[in-house]
C-alpha cells in the first residue's frame, strides 16, 4: 500500500506514556501517519492535550466526556472542557454520545451531557466524535435537531444499512473499526457498503477491537491497515483509494492541513 492512512480513533492515553512513541513509530512503519485521540472523561483530558501538543504532526486530539462519565459533568468539568478545547492540536469534541448497554450513568444524565457537548461543538465551530451503543433511537432524535449545523463522525458504527443511510443524510461521517474483519460482523460490512467511501473513516478504537489477524491481542494504530484492506474488499476498490479517501476525509472533517499525518 503506497498511500498513507490515518487512524481516526485510538485511545493512546490507555497506553503507558513511555510506549506511545514506539506505538506511533510502528504505525508510521505500517503506513499510518496520523492518529486522532479522543478523551473519555476527567481522567484523560489533560493527557490527550499533552499528546497532541507533543506530536502535532502525528496526533490530533478531541476533548469531551464519554457517556459512561456523564454524571460527572458538573459546572467545574464543563469549564475545564471549554478551556482544553483551546489547546494546540485539539480538533473536535469527543468522545461523547449515549451508551445504554452498561448504563454507567443514568439516561437523563447522558442525554443532558450529549446536548451540552453538541451545543459546545457548535459554539466552538468543531466537529463531534459520537459514541452509540444500544441507544440509536435517542441519538437519532437528538441529531435530527442539529441537522445541517453539526459536523462529526459516528465512530465504530455497526447499525446496518438503513441507519447508516440516515447518518449520511444528516451529513455525518461513519467510522469503521476492526469489527469489519470479524466473521459474524455482517452488520458492519453492510454499514460500509451503505455509507460509501466518500463518507467513511477507518479506525482501530485502540486498545480495543483488534482486527483479524490480531484478535485477542491489544489493538494499536498500526493495525488500521487491516481495517482499510477489508473495507477495500467490501467496496471492490483498490486499498490505496481507501487510504487516500479516508485520509482526505479525516483532514476535511477535523480541519487538518494537507501535510498532516505524513510523519
């Protein structure tokens, strides 16, 4: 593969600080020149900003509070998120959204937190990185209220054809993770075909969801190559086209310069 890839969603803050450089170097050696790193909550907001500041040509960050942590979103944390959005290399609000699988925070707190983050993204002129698990109907209704105004990506998406078409109609991108390589993940491959290459991003969601042939291991950005290869297979497209287009999509969505992600 000659064209460079970007991993549009990897939690590098979940790696040991002294191994991040080696992780980035392995990614570069595999043809992955850049990584977008979203925060998940109070514990990794500052580390995300630090990573984006340390490696501005290879790491872009997003700050926000994951739905698991929604109940922690008090006035003090809101002020902190607002302030950190001004950090160098912070390009999005995220990872935010809804998760009704674990219900780590009550539904009402999740809904309130999501609306606050979406309003913040509009105010700041930034896209959002959206999490959805067993919560599509509520997420759909809220996103409809912001239709035509909000930019963003539904990350690690797996909702199938009809829902994916609705996401695209709302003007959002669709993130495809290593699940696309899993034997039973026909829903994810259906999602790829429904979105089409022009609306896709590829991601690892590291350290989770390692793709075949690395299932059972810790995931890392270098493995996004396998995601791109399976996307290319599903779309019957050259893998270099997938790399070029998804990298262009990342740069467009997150307002990154043409040279970003070539490290």
